[in-house]
């Protein structure tokens, strides 16, 4: 069966993760983020129209005014996945097919 296209990728940029892991406040805030996102995160989705298609996304952040530590690097991480892919997983027992049964439609993978 054909793979449902176009796949939609969800992504999250997360800034100053090392600093926040130590319990310190992030030094930056993303501009144009969703209201539900914390200041140090930027999330959205991107649709890939065909296989091997490229997409470019810009995310801009700015330094907080009250920050003193402006010399240490600001680490930015990126997490991404296929939108809705987690909801289609089945348990090991449910994934087994009876002999001769057709396989369910497969989801794209990264």
C-alpha cells in the first residue's frame, strides 16, 4: 500500500538546556514562538511534499537583558519526529498477524 503523503514532521528547538539542567534560568527567549511554548523553546511542524525533499526553518532567539554570563556558549538542541507516529504503535502481541493475513499499512520512519 502507498505510504500516506506528505509526512508532517514535528520539531522543537530547546535553548540553554545545560544551564536549565543545573537549575539556572535560560539566558535566551525565542521570538515568534507559540503562546504555549516556554520562552526557551520553539516548536512547530513542517510538511515534506515528497521523498528527499528539503525544508528550511528559521528560529530566532535573543539574549535576555538581565543576563551577566554572555561568554559561555548557548547550547541549542533539536528534537523531531513524525506527527502522529507515536499513536500508531501496537503492543507486541497485537502486532502479530495470523498466517496469510495482510499487513497493516506501514508508517514512514526517520
